[in-house]
């Protein structure tokens, strides 16, 4: 006696392919097959596009943080001034502290800073800005600031003027070579009180960090000039520390505190932006669940189509069973019908999703043009464009979810077909 045919034998594929190609007049459900295929394609496309934008937005946000801000900020816990009652957080021995912190393994740069808020003025325009007093050597080591592709002017002339953000330049209507006034309320101390200090400086460099909230308010001033302008002679406000592995900055926290001194306090980039990053993570998980439900709904169309196919092919199933086709073979025939639809739909969805991620800039530009501009407001979003980053893990998760759901929902109508009684199927034929 001949053995049973192997699972997924050629004749099973032939029957399944014939059913998929069948027209409505032949008892087929080709329209439902197309609806299922299109549904799976759009669902997988939406899932991959969303995951790519999610990854791109997070990567861009973190990159702008690490590329233009300190990975760790070290400042003094402070002491109360007995005369004024104010807390003095100035660093008196910042050079010695910076040298000790620089010796910590994993630290790549330490820069003393003077920080203050002032009013900037150019002709009839005013803007509130934040001043960062820093040396030119340290300024050149900040990736997003000292970027020749996005910067304007000569950063080597920093000692002669100011480096301002592109948003500040736009707000004040100035360019490289123009002069702006800085007005500090805590200026010169006289016998009659403190009078505002006003100085004019040349704009020698304009940077674009990629973050609206940085470009709109930040101005860099030479360190010595900032000490003089803000009455910080011989002192600094804080130390700006860069590390080799920002993602593992918490592992260096204890060593940094020990090196800085007993009254030192540290503040990492994760402390500053941790709330926003956690909110992004929660939003990512919610979006993945919602889009997974969308994929499930699209996969259920396969079930609907297969149920109709089983009903229309009842006579064929009865004949095949009487000819010796086993329940397993019938199950595999209809499983192939549903799985093939899910497989093709998933493939098309992956292609569309990847193309969207690769060509997101021209797509977004076209949408922005059709909508009349201002679709993406950087003052709200923080970054200037909609980023997308295609990652293999995201594509694999989308494909696994789509194929898994497609295969699972296919089993139930396929089992119904396999268990159909051939006598009942042929009773009225």
C-alpha cells in the first residue's frame, strides 16, 4: 500500500491556487481575496511607517540633546549668604574641580560655564535669551553647535563676539557681522544700587542645533567676557561634562560626585529629559497596540473570505474527500489559500512601509505644500522636520505580527472545511 503524501504536496498547492484564481461565476471569492490582501497591505504599511517615525523621532530628539547639551552638569549645592539670604552656588575652584572630573574614566570633556538670562536687542527687536559663557576650545567640541554644514560665519573668531542660535538671529533680524546689545538687570553695583549693564557685541557665528527651543534662546559668549559681564570674576556657575557612553551615564554618577567634591551635585541628561522619554515610550507602546488591532482587523477579512470560499466549495470538498483526500490535505489546501493572501499582503505592506521611511522628506514636503505649509510647527514639536528611521527590529516585529495573525485566523475556517462530512456535502447534488 502506497504511503500517504507528504504535507503541502504539489497537488495541494495546485488546488489552493485554483481556488484563489477562481472567478465569482465559478463559485470563487476573488473579490474578497483582493479586499483581504489590500487590508493586510495597508495595515502592515501603517504599522511599519509608524514604527519608523517613532524610532526616527526618538533618535533625533536624543541626538539633539546629546549633541548640544551637557551629558552631565555639575554644580555646587550652595551656601546661604548671611547678608543677603541668597544661596550662592558659584564654583570658586572650578579649574581644580574640572581637572579631577576629567581624570574619571569615561569622561571625554569638562568645560566650566557661566550661565545667565538677559535681554537681547537689535534695532527695534527684543528677545529673551540664555547666555552660555564658554571658551572657544570647548565650544568647538560641541557636535551640534560647531557643525560647518549648518553653521554660518567663522567659529574661530568666537573670542571677538558672540555665537547665536539661528532662531535668535531670525527673531532679532540679524546675520553674521551685525551687532546686538545684551542687557543684564544685575549689572554694575553703585552707591545708589545696581544698574543694568548694556554691552554691544558682534555676531561672528550662527549655529543650528536642530532643536527649536535651543536655537531660539541660546547665545554663546567667550568665557572671560561672560565672567566680567555677569560679575563672576574668578568663578563659574557649573561644569559641563561630556562622557563616552551617554546611555550609561548613571554608572559614572558616583565617580563624578567623588571627583567633584562633597558639596557637588550632578544632573544628568536623563534626569533633565527622562519624563519626556518615558512619555514617548508609553506612547510608542500604545500606538503599537492600536496598530496591532488594525492588523488583526485586516487579518479577519481573510477569515471572512475563507468561510465564503468553504461554503461555495462544499461540493468540491465532498468530491475530493470521496476520491481519498484526507482531512489534513483539505485543511492544508484552505490554509494555503488564507496564508498566501496574508503573505502577499505583508510583502506589499513591507515594501510600501520601507519606501515611505526612505522617501519621507519628499513625501512630507509634498503634503506640506498641498496643505499650504505650516503642517509641522517646530515651536510645538521641538524639531524642524518629521524624521523616520527604518530599523530591522521594527520590520521584523511587523512582519511577525502580520504573518502570525494571518496564519492563526486561517486555521479556523480551514478546520471547518476539513471536518465537513462528504455525504452531507453531496446530498443535494
